[in-house]
C-alpha cells in the first residue's frame, strides 16, 4: 500500500482502489485554495501534527458531481466540490473538517489500518469541533440557496452570521469567545467570510 495514493472512503468499496497519478488528478479542473489550506495548516499544528501541517493542501475540483469532498492519503490533500460555494457556509466548513478528520486519523494511526469512518475518525471529528459527524460524503439534495448578503462563519462552532454590509474589522464569534476565552476576542474564533 505504501506509495500508492488511496482515495479515502469515496465509497465503502473503492477505499483501497488505486487512483490516477497526481498530474491527472490535479489538472486544470482543480484550483488551490490558499485560505482554506492555511486554516488546515493551523488546525493540524494545534493538534500537534507537524507533518500534516507541512503537507496538507485544499483545492476545488470542478469535476466533482455529487460528492461534497474527499481526502487523499498519503498525499494529505483535500478536494472540495465548488457547488459548496452556493450552499450554506456551515456546509463548506463541515465538509472541510470531515475531510481533514480523515487525514488527522491517518496521521495519528501511524500506518495501522483503520476504518475510514471508525473510532479514530470520530475522535478526530470531535477534536475539530464536529462531534457526531455522519459518514456521508454527498451534497445535500435540497441545497438552500445562499441569500445575497454577507455571510460569515465561525470555523470553531460553525455558527453563521449574516450582515447587510460587509464586516470591515476583525470580528470573532461571540459564543466561542465567551465559552473558551472568558469573553474576550481571540483570533481562533475570528469569523471567516464565505465567498461565492
Ligand atoms: Zn468521510
Ligand atoms: Zn463560534
């Protein structure tokens, strides 16, 4: 299995299916997202996973149909479906965390074989703030269309904040600051703009 990139749990049966070489997967239909990559780097660091922090990469893949996201091992890369940009922002963050949790579980497993959505993955989901996450990878059938205003999401608790006008200064999630930082501002809970 070493040296062969595995696509994690695209479905139960294709888990160990060898995938096409990197140059084919990361073609023109794929576009890096430096902002989401940076978030995953920080999250990996905060979990003490330095190799994952060094290698993790997030990109958008326009060829994805109904799959919301997928994770690649040992590439340590995440692909997201661009349709997520027109979903509610928590959908995007939930998917990103779901996929990152796969990489976290693998990084921690130290080449031990683990179930894609087994206990290790569930622990990683809880560590990333989405306890009780489901194993489903599909986009929701009825996607609620995003209203045409400015949406922000707390990457910690996935709360969504909407504003008529864009937020100019750094604003953090009130609930998370109250719960985890004695009510004062912390960058970790800074609201992230949801871009379409
Ligand atoms: Zn999964
Ligand atoms: Zn929050």
